C-alpha cells in the first residue's frame, strides 16, 4: 500500500486540496447519485448543489478503496436512508421531516425539534410564553430575534439549531497524534458508542473493511435509529455485536472498561462529557495507542462545542444549504459525509501504528463539502436517478444480543 496513507495528517491535507473538473460533468454525476432527487421543492424540479458535495464524496470513496479495498459509491450514501424509508424531498423542510429552514431577524436558521424535550424547551429558549405546538406563532416569534441570541440560548439549553457562518474549524477534522499502538490481536477491535447515522456508518464501513465492531448501547437509552426504518438500522448495524450496558451500575461499567482495554478503535458519537463522566477519557486512550474517533455537532473545543446538533441543522451551520429558494441538500447531508470521512481517517490512523484523536464536527464537514460554493447550471437534460442503498446482507443484532458471549470472552 502507498505509504502516503500511513499518515492521517497527509490524508487530511490531500482531502483539503481543491480539484478542478468539468462542472457540467459533475452536475451529471450528482444527478445520477440519487441524492439530487432529494434536493429542492417537492412541487419543483430536483436541484443542483455546490460541486464540492459530489467531489468530496467521490474522493472519500476512492480513498477508502485505496486504503482498505472497500468499493462504495460515495455520493449515493447521501440517499440511503431515503431509499430504505421511502422519503422524498421537501424543500425547506428536511427529508426526515423534523428540521425546517426558517427566518430569524437577520438570516435563515434551521430549527430541529427532533426530540420531545426540544419542544418543551421552546418557551425557555425564546424566553416568552408560547405554545410549542403553535407552529405559526413560533415562526412569527423567531423573526423578532437575532440569530446570535437564538444560538447562544439554544446551545445553553441543548436545543439543536443551525445558524450559518458559525463554523470556525479550518478543516473537516482536527487530529492529535498519540503514542505507538499496543495492538496485539490480528483482528482490529472497534468499540462503537454511536447512534443514528454518522457514527454507526463509520463503524459499518470499518466492519466491511475487516474490523470486528462491538456496538455499545445504554439499556435506558438505546440507539434512537432502532425506532426508525428497520431496514436502515440493519444496513448500518448488521454484522456488529451488541453489548447493552447499564451506565448506572458499577459492575456493568467495570466490564465495559475491560473491553475498552482491548480495543484498537473507539468511536464516540456524543459530546465528550458523556463518556468522561464515566471515567472514560479520550486523551488517555490516545496516549495508550488507541485511535479515538469523536463525531460531534461542533467539535470538542470552540464556542459551540457544548451545543447539540443533528445532520440537517449542522449542515446549515456549515453553510451547506440552498439559499434561493431555501432548501436542504439531500438527507441530513452532514451525517453520511462525516461517517465516511471518519472511516477514511480512522483507517489511515490504524495503518500508522499510532494512537490518534480524530475530532470531526458535523458542521465543519459540511463547510468542507461546500468548498467554493460553485453551483452548476440547472439542466433539464440531466437524468435524475432515484435514491439507492447498499444491499442489506445481514440483520442488525437485538440490543444486548451478545452480552453473554462477550462476558465469557472478556471477563
């Protein structure tokens, strides 16, 4: 294998290089990806998007193929959930239905009340008496407030909110090198603390590359994607082993830490404090030679690091949406792109033989995908394909399905 893939810093630098290609050809490839059919108003034609979206996803697919021999269609990943669940484009409302592009006093923002608690927090967020179920009144109220104020209060309360021009990371990932790996087993062991899309996709791609992946889920709060389209959860989690953990039980935590000692890669899909308060520290693990992949909305550091984000609103914070007229790009575009990027850099980190902390903010990935922002011309001649998904080869495990055998193996 080419030695340039043995250094994650070199891989990241290569990914950040701008390339020049025929714009019309890029537009045709976007149309064939399946993701174009998810972009634009439902009553209008599918829309073209900045050329960087197609180019970045293609480049990532090529790179993971060069590193691991894994053959995937990068741009098509953006439409997999829609293909499985039967979603379609909804313009200023996200493909998944929860997020919406709306106007504040100074700029468009993205609200995303995906969880019941988000709705209950709306009066505290706006600091006014308002019925959270009265959408017309809510949209009217939002027009009174500057986006900065809305953002600060949302981050304080843990409400997802996409605000353009708030992404401050220069690159789509921040890397910190650790000590040499202590890897002993022939098979690479990946421990996945992830849910929904980005982190499970990273774990899935590593599994398809030959790694053993153990998915960790809380007994009280399992992966929310289990409640979604069953086929999509199977697509991302089939072939993994499932360990259910009671994070409030000392014995359960002690066993989890035994498994972590044997891990080569740890994927974290939550803000750092969640695992840190359990005594699991990324920096310590990296110094012990492990690869730690951290996928968050806004990164581990910075002014929005305590904020919550999902794929649609994080993309808006990274500037990746259509402004004329307001429309989301594909389906939660920051999620699958971040998952693929994470798998590429993690694969390179494993080849390096060292520990690495790989900090990937969804919003920074979206900003990187935006690139120069160059938009192809809309053309009625483009053949627009429907979304498609990879074959579901094996069903995902039930939560805790492998607890007994893992206890026998690692105790």
